[in-house]
């Protein structure tokens, strides 16, 4: 459910609708509405909590650029060229910190684009 749908569901519950009625309105299981009600009563919010763990270094845009560069025809591409391909220039003209070789290798390996010998 989106945050807006959750807000509407909580509003319906506060107005006296049952879990089953709210679940039928959103085409969800009543257990989903029960969990939403329990979550709202403890946190007073319908928003998701932040995910645990370290955030990704590469953005989706950088991963896309990286995969395009790795798929190009011709001779093998070096990590220096991949770093240049994955470096994003922001609208104000500045660049983000370039990703490390290990980060590039992990991103390519997760898409089966490298062999063990490519780590050099």
C-alpha cells in the first residue's frame, strides 16, 4: 500500500469501519489492515521506517552507465574507463566522488559481466 492509501485506511478505521471493510475497500487481506492498525498505534505514523544497512554507493543511473560501458563492442574496457563512464556530472557542473575499483567489480559481478581474471 502507498502512504496515501495507508492514511486513508487509518482515517476509515478511526471513523469506525471494521478491518474487513477497509480490507475489502483496498482489496487487501484483513491481516494487512490489522498490522497497519498495530503499526499506527505504536508509531503514530503510516510511513515506512528507514532500512537498515549501508546505503548503496552507485545510483541507478551510475549502474546503467556502467553496464552500457561494459557491454560496448570492441576491445576490453579498463577499470579506469569504467570509472570515467560511471562518474556523473551534476547540474551545477561538479562531479560526485568516483566509485572504487572494488565497487565497480561488485556491480559488474552481480550482473555476471566479469570473469575472475577481470579483477586486475
